């Protein structure tokens, strides 16, 4: 991608711009700021498909009244180590961080905290919440049942599962956390969506068309289905994630969720699961973190395959991208920035002045 195909925006300017967009779409000040904060975390880590690129869906749902821009999430049931949160139909970033903070508190008190969130929108980049727990000195785990359904089961061709990602965060002595964040499909749907903006082909093996034939055409993939990661293994993982963040915590899944979505009540029926584990429950947490750091050093110093300059730990590229973006600004593909400007114009929101 050439320089002319990207736009760089100072972090504070982008955060303010996004907050004003969400406010114009129906959020109160707290919800607008909380949603913008979550969106920009994805951009800072270089995951624009879960950041600014995807605000169109949040704005659409807010304007249609399917998301509540004045949400006040609350605990409706709890034990010493668990809680169920009613997200009040709020945006995923606001309700997700609310649930994450409860999981952190319970893990500190009970050694483990498991929080089921029902009634919050798409939580997007799961690593945001897992990293938040890891930076609190805890192991974080996040599971979500995504919609629209995009992934076919092993042996089938109909899209019946979400991309159903999962994330794990691990604290590391003196270093940024390890953050594992991955979809259980071969590719995240966002990569296909961005390819479709320009008609670019998608890699082979990640999708099938409506007839079940492999395709490299992005639109055919959007009309068809994504393949599960590693075939039957990804199908099994995606199913497990869907069950954990669906029926296990009292949320809808499958045909029931589809019916709720069609009736405009889907965002109040979706589920997300947040688990925090306190290493102090198993021994000296500082010693455990040092052991993790030592093992990561072992991995990074091991022999490399031909042509490989560095062995990267999960989350490492994102941490580097964030540090760079904080210094120089968030660099977005022009297509994403232009889509964002279009949304802003429709809402009467002035864009930031760039280059001054």
C-alpha cells in the first residue's frame, strides 16, 4: 500500500472524532467515550477491521434503536466467584469492560472470576479485555458468540456458526502481556470485507461460495461461508466457544438468536463470557511471571526457520504497533477513512483537521 492510500490521524483527534460520531448516533457522553476508547484500542494494535472500519455496524444499530446508547449495565445474579451481567443493550465496548472489571474484582477476592454478559453488542477485539485482565496481574480469558453467522461446520456448506473468537492474556514479568486473540474460522470476516471494498482477491482456502465451491472472490465469500480453522478442529473450537458464550450463560445461539435478531432483540440476547484467574491462588505470582518471561525468552532465542528474522510471541506485533501509533498517529487505509467520513457527514459530525 502506498502512502497515498493511507491517512494518519493523531490518536487524541481520532478518539475525539469517534466519540462525537457515537454521540451523534445516540450515545450519552459516558457511553460515547467508552465506545470510542474500545474502538481505538483495536486501531492502535493495528486491527482496523475490529476498530474504526467497523463503526458502521455500531452506528447502524444505535440509530435503529437496537443498541442502547445510554446503557447502564448491572449485575443481576452473582456468587462469590461468578456474576451474570445484564448489559442493558449497550455497546460491546462499554458492557464488555464493565464485565471485565467485575471478573478482575472477583478473581482478586476468590482466586477466579467468571462473568457472563448477556445483552451487550459486539465486543469486537477480544484481546482488549484479555489484555486488561493481564495488566491487572491476572490471566484473562474471553469467549464470544458472534453474529452474523459466517462459518460452515466441518462437512457442511451452510454458514451456521459465528467466527466465534477467543482471547487469552498472560501477565509477564517486566514485559507486555502475552495476548492470544484469534477467530475459530480460517480468516476473520473483516479481512474479506476489506478486500471486497476494492475487489481484491482473498487467499485460497478461507471461504466457499453458496454452492460450496472454494472461492477467492470476496463477494462470493460474503454470500457463502468461511471455512473453520483447521477443518474439524476449528469447528470443534468454534462450537465450544459458542456454547460457552451462549447457552452456558443463558444467552441465545443458532436459530433462536437468528429469530431474536430478526425481531430487533438480538443485541439483548447475545452472550459473552469473561474469566479472570488469579495466579496468586496457586503460589507466588511474581515467581510465576518470571517463569513465563524465561520461557518466552527460550522460545524467542530458539533456532529460526530459513528466511525468518524473529520469532514473535502472540500479541507482540500489536504492542509494537500501539507504541508506534501513540508516537506518530493511527495510520488507516484510505478506504476505511473515507467510509468513516461518510458516516460522519450523514450524522452532521465535523471531521478533525489533519496536517496542521
